[in-house]
């Protein structure tokens, strides 16, 4: 879905990646950036979404180096930098995971119009997180261009990413 005219989801500052580096959309100029909000203990949607981005990167061949995946945790209570490092390693070593305090996470999620809510489990640490399940895709100039709905398929995302890369030259 083309969302290039929206006035939200402009950046994810003040969050830091799994290595402690503060990140901004400007850090990725020259790359198409896919941003997804989720959590590492998600049983299905999050790993499926990350695997799809990894598959798109592989499909792009050499151009895959011009694709950056950003995973923003909605579970800062459990998703420590160490957990995020291990989680991203399951998909692609270049993928980054952003985290912040509960307040920072809430502010960034609000700016991206992301819904998330803790759902209590049988024990205090066995909770799950309900959350929005789509990806935001930015062009190589850092402009938000596409909202990719969960379940649209790898081919649809690959098509959009290829188009944005070709547009950039």
C-alpha cells in the first residue's frame, strides 16, 4: 500500500540497536529500509516476517546489500540487547534490532501508529504481546513509501523493494 503522503513514521529515534548504537533513518541513506515492530518471543508473526525479509534479501542477489531490516521490539522488558543479538542472528547478520525504555518504545510506537499490548500469561514471565503486524518500507532517501501488510507474501515485498532500488539507480 502506497503511504508516501502520510505525516507519521518519520523516524525511530531515540532507540539504540542491539550493539548500543543510537539509530536514525538517516543512517541508512542509499538503502531500502524495512521496519517491523515485534518481540523475540512471538510464536509466529514476528519470525515469519523476519524470515520473509531475509528471503527478499536473498532474492535480490548482490542488491541485497542495499536492503536494511530494522526490528523494533515492543517488549523492552524481556528483549535485552543480548536477546536481540541472538534473535537477529537467526535471520541475517546485517539485520538490526532497536530497543529503548518502556517510555521510548511507547513514543516511537505511537508515532508509527503501532498497537501493542501485554497479555498476561500463567506466570509473570510467560506473557505475550498483541501487536500490529505490518512493515514500513522506506526508499533510499529515507522517505516512507510503502506499508506492507502481514501475509502479503515474499514476492509482493520483493517487487516493492526492487522497484525502490531501481528508482534510486
